[in-house]
DNA sequence: TCACTAAATGCGAAAGATTCTCATTCTTCT
DNA sequence: AGAAGAATGAGAATCTTTCGCATTTAGTGA
């Protein structure tokens, strides 16, 4: 009964919100744009407006249920929160996305923010490259 | 005579390109959106279309003269290439941008790309926070 | 369980950023 | 100076995301 989860976060357990959440939880693709979520739900027979998808994803982000990334190329992609912080490395050829965690980088970032006098609130690290399978193809 | 610089890069030395380049080189503000460049040129009495600003900045990026960043919030910002690679830390309150270089992070990134089987082509690291002067205000 | 109130949704319009089209104007080379 | 091809400007078009508003729905209390 996920409706309880939403209520705990101060969000009404509406049908669109439940469907989007369970879709994100069960999708094999982890990183999706609002448009992709919208289309996937349409194909699944769910009738949810695109504006609602945007609104709900934004609310989920504020509630900490999903995180939003700005990969190169413009539009936002969303990812369900797994709890553990991680950064991303992505293939510029095929769009593949991998995740990684590096505590050395994390602590260095904190140190830099500190040295520069900033109270760090967030950070984004994207590594771009060509993945192994795309290297073989070329 | 900068026109030679452009020609070396395979770009015709047109008036709009020269003006945009020299504007970027002399501007006190290092990070600007296409729109901001456009407006600044207008105010300086130069009559250059917005579409041209976009085109020229994209060409300059391809030629390595400027780099493009995707800070949080959507639109692209451009910065003239200084030669030395650096990353950015920015204030979420006032928009201030500072630069930094950290070789430890750089080498860690190369290591991660390597471990994941990627041929790294690029990377972007943005640290977000509240700068010292904004901290005092609040 | 039923009705009420506030909040959420859907749809189309609107806004913001960036790209495209195409006629006109330059650059470069001769 | 003249020709050929590339670049520019202005506005239309596109894409992503947000807004406005009438309609529907969830949560609550009687």
C-alpha cells in the first residue's frame, strides 16, 4: 500500500501520483525525461496529462523521492531515489548511463566549497565518454 | 588583427564573429548566456541578430574558442576558453560563479572512466552552494 | 456513508530557449 | 572588380516546460 508512503510526505495519494511512482519503481530504465514517462504511461493505457507528469515529478523531487539531472543536451531526466548518493558517467554515442560513487571526490568537493567560503547545498558530476561497446563498433 | 585567428580556425572573419569574439575577450563577466551576449552587443550599438549569436557561439565552441556550460536552471552559458581546464562552484542565491582546479578530482575521474570501460571525452563538475556574502545576508 | 473544501488534474494556451528557412549581404579568391 | 559560396538577419518553427482555469477527486468531519 504505497498510498501511505505518499501521505507521509504530505502528498495526497492521487491516482496519477501512484501510477507515476510505481512506474518509476518498476521501470527497467532508470533515467527518463518527463516526456518519456508520459509516453510510457500512455502506452501502458494510463491516461495522465503531460503537465501532470511534470508537476508530479517536480513534487517528487521536492519530496526527495526522485532526483533530477541536467545531462548535456538540454532536457531534464529523472531518476528514482535509491538512497545512496551517486554520480553519473554516460556514453555520448548510445546514451548509456552508469553510476558510480567516489568518496575521494566527495570529500574534495566539500573541501573546495569550504575553501571558497560556500555552504555547499548540492553538486553534480557528469563524466562523458564512449562506452566499451561503442568503442568496439567504431 | 584577430581576423587571422579566426581564419586559422577555418572560420571566415566576418564582422559579427569578430565583434562577438572581442566582446567575450573584454567582458568583465566571464559566464554569459547567448541572450546576454546578444543584449550586451545591442547596447554597445552593434546590430547582430540573436540567431547569429547562437550560431557563432556554437561554432566557437566547436573550434575550441569557448566552452558551453549547462548550469542548473536550464539555459546554456558560454565562457571564453582560457586554456586551463577548470570546474565551477556557484551560488544558488546570487548566481555568482567561481572557478577551481583540483588535480585529485581530475585524476580520480580518469580512473573511474577507465574502470568503467569508457574512453573519457569530457566531464562537468558543478558545486552548488551559498556564497559567503549571501550567507551573511540571511 | 455523504457532503464539503481544498487540492489535483487535464487540456490547451503561453512562455522561454534554441534552431531553421530563406532572401539578402558579405568574404574570399581570382 | 567579379563570381561563387558562405554568413547574416528576421521571423517562423520547434521543443521543453509552465500556467490558467474549469472540472474532478481525495481527505475529513458529521
